[in-house]
C-alpha cells in the first residue's frame, strides 16, 4: 500500500531525518519505488476566527518494489525506480 513521507514518519515513530535517509538509500538501491510525478494537493484548514487557511502540499508516495518489476501502477499512479542524479 503506497505511503507518503509524512505517513511513514507517523507510523514508524522515527525522526524525519532517519526516515528521509532510509528512503533515499532504499530508493537508490532499487528496493522502494516512488511515484513518477509529484502529487500536489490543496490543504484547507479551519483556523477559528482567522478563517480558513489553504496551502498547496507537494509530495511523493512510496511503495516496496516487487521482485520481478521495475515499475508498477496502483490506483492510476505509476511507481518507478529513482535514478541517481548526475553531478
């Protein structure tokens, strides 16, 4: 089941730095797939007398890589291997 970075941090109860480093290593080793495109969702929060505040939240979803595939599609989202950046 796909999870966002925030969900992984919340469910694992590890610090953001630990989860970020682990996800980076797992993605580069090809053990975890990430959504091909960045997901953007508007977040609206009621702030009482201050009214409704909204912001745009951008994030990726992550999923464990199946043994025999380098990319998969789940609920219309395509998950692919993360390529190393060229310097």
